[in-house]
């Protein structure tokens, strides 16, 4: 019984790890990992210019901020959001069985001469009508 508990824990850990990876790559949640860069960049500006945090955010996010450290500015969170698309599919295993269905008599479907496969749409879709007042 202990073996199954270990497998369950590993399976749960791997599932959480893959879900975290998927969320961080396919949503802007991964930008939160860049917050230490934001703090470090703010401290650098604070020491140089005595800039408040709100002033720093307004300068870097609300205006077209261009200065010597433009490369560092572009690395700040939510400046450039790049999302990776990971395509995946869940495929269930194919179950082979010895069960088969045999149709005894094929049926023929005979349509009338005036059969129109789009006739049921005639009541819904029609050209606009002109009204005179």
C-alpha cells in the first residue's frame, strides 16, 4: 500500500509542477517573476534621482520613457508581454473489444423530386423587406 501512496504523491507533484509551468508561460502571471527586477531598478533610480515609487511607475509605465538604461527598462514586468503557445492534447488509450455490430438489411432513403436540403432555412433567412410609411 505504501507504493501506491508514493506514486500518488509523485503524480500530484508532477501535475502541480506542469500546471504551474503552463500557467506561467501562457498567461501574464509569469510577469510577476520579474518583480525583483522592478524593485532593483526602482532602488537604482531612487538613489540617483530621489524618485518616489509612484513617480517611478508613472515615469516608466505612463509615459514614453527613454533614457540611457532603455534595455533595463524593457525588462521590467508588464512592459513587454510575450506568451508562448503550447499545444497539447489528451489522448485516451484505445480499447479493443471483440464486440461488433452487424447490420442485417441496408435501408434506402428516397427523396422526393422537390427535395431541397436547405428548405428548412427558408423560414429564417430571407432578403430584407422594404417598408413604406
